């Protein structure tokens, strides 16, 4: 989806983006401010970064509120639309403080839903494909109830997000707010954190550093990868839709790749000579992931447009730039690391999938 294709109304809105300083949230804030809306970004900076929204802080249509959504929001906060993206999304981050992750999903989401009720705001909840757990159904449709371990180390996130969905649909059924729920599948792009432990950031950073690429299990497990601008286009469409779908909607890219295929692609684009190093599978790691996006397509005419190989290029360039900047901040590091690391070679021709 191109920027000019985004469904934009002429009306300027007051939009609150919780988690707006994170990876997805900052792209969303940027898009909304660009469309002339007034955006309040609420973020605790647990995993987000000021750098992600630095360019927006000069705009008089952008307000940054440093706040944990588990705490009551100031009475003065108001909005026409609320996007709730606040929650650490990568396993090492959401597992670092699992109780807080669960509270963010439940108490935090409830605080924002109460705000939506008070302001009469439309509400969009960023849920996740993790609600399907290690799925027994493939690809995953929205009517599949999932296969989740409620007591494992991923449960704070998976079950937290499931509980948040429950709250959302209870508010909707009770007529307390116009609530919409999107289930986001693996999304990638510039502004992911190098240390977030997600598969694309891991492999790209390792390839750029000339280190062995960490692949878990046999590498034959599959994932699907959606480029960030495609995803943001989906969120905006879902929020803008006149009729509430009344059910969750999957957003992701149905192209399915094994982790080995992804690793090969990363090696090819970076020109890295890194090797691949196999490690044991983490607990409850799903074997297959692919969204069924029929519902999003039927309701909003939405489908992703950026193939993996195209989205990987700007993502890799961004990581390479960040790596160079980080090195410049450490005296002497540039000289020490003058090998292949961080030097992005000219893109090579890679076949489209
Ligand atoms: N990126 C993906 O592939 C993906 C997939 C599925 C779902 N999601 C969902 O999308 C949302 C955004 O994900 P992301 O990839 O941008 O992650 P992220 O970690 O980059 O962003 C999350 C943001 O929320 C903030 N935050 C966390 N807890 C908070 C709290 N209690 N109060 C206020 N702010 C808080 C963080 O500081 C960060 O800025 C998350 O809710 C995540 O569950 C993302």
C-alpha cells in the first residue's frame, strides 16, 4: 500500500497512540501527524525510544506523554480515536517482567478502554498472532481459538493479549465503546531494536557483524513477515471503517518462509559470509505461522504489497546505519571494527518470491 492510498478523511482528529514511541507505534504516529491529525503519544519507554519520535517532537500536532498505561491517565487526556499498541512485543522484553506484561495487557488496556468510554472514542487494540499459540490449524483463521500454554514463559504475553481481547469484546457487547481488534502477525522494518531478540533483527544484526546466524531447531519452522508500511495501512483502514467488524481481524503477510530460507535471503542481501549456527528450540516456539487474511481483504480490500525481499532492503540499510552510528559513539570502535561489519554492500539481485 502506498502512502497516498491510505484512507484519509478530511476531518482532523485527536488521536491517542499508546505505545507510540515503539517500533510500530512510531510509524503510526508519523503517518497520522503527516495526515494532519493531532496525536498524543503515550509511552512508558519500557521498550520504545525517544529517537523513534524525535522528528515528530517539533510538530505542534504531536504531544508526548511519558506514562505507564497501568497507571490512571490524567483527566485532561481526551481523544476521538485510541490505538493501543502499548506492550513489549519481543520475548526477551516481555519475559523480563512477566507480571508487568500481563498487567499492561489487562489493567493498561482497561484504563484505555475506560478512556474511550469517557470520550466516546473509537478504540483499536493491537492483538497478536500469539493468541493462536502453537497452532493446530494452518493457516490461522480468526475463528480458530488457539492452542496456548497458559502457564509457560510466553503466557504473560499470549494469555495477556487473549485477556485484553476479552475485555475489548465485553466493552463492545455492552455498548460502552466502539472497539476493534487486530491480530498482528510478525511485522518488520526500520526502527526494530537490534536487541529485541526477534528473528529478523537477530539475523540481520548477526549478518552485518559477520557473526554466525542463530537459527533455532532445524530452521524448518515457518513464519510470515509483513513489512511495516503494509501493516500500518491495515490498522488505519480498520480504524476508519464505518462499520465495526465485531470480530478480530488478522493482518499479516501470508507469504510463508522457513527460517532457513530467511537466513539465506539475509546472507544474500547483506553479502555477509556468516555461517549458520543451530540452537535448541525455545519453549513453546510455534512450528508454523501464516495468517489467513481473507477477512481483512473482504472487509477493507486490504492485502500486503511489499514482498519480503523488498522490505528486507530498507530494514537492512537501517540496521547498518544504526550500527555505524553506534560505533561512532564508541571511541576507537570504528578502527577496530573496520572489517565487513556494518558495511552494507551494493544490493545483489535476489529473485522475488
Ligand atoms: N511487531 C510485531 O511483529 C507485532 C506482532 C504482533 C503484535 N504486535 C503488537 O503491536 C504492539 C506494538 O509492537 P512493537 O513491535 O511496536 O513493540 P515495541 O516494543 O517496539 O513497542 C511497544 C511500545 O509500548 C511501550 N509500552 C510497553 N509497556 C507499556 C506500558 N505499560 N505503558 C506505556 N507504554 C508501554 C513501549 O515502551 C514501546 O514503546 C504491541 O502491542 C504488540 O503486542 C506487534
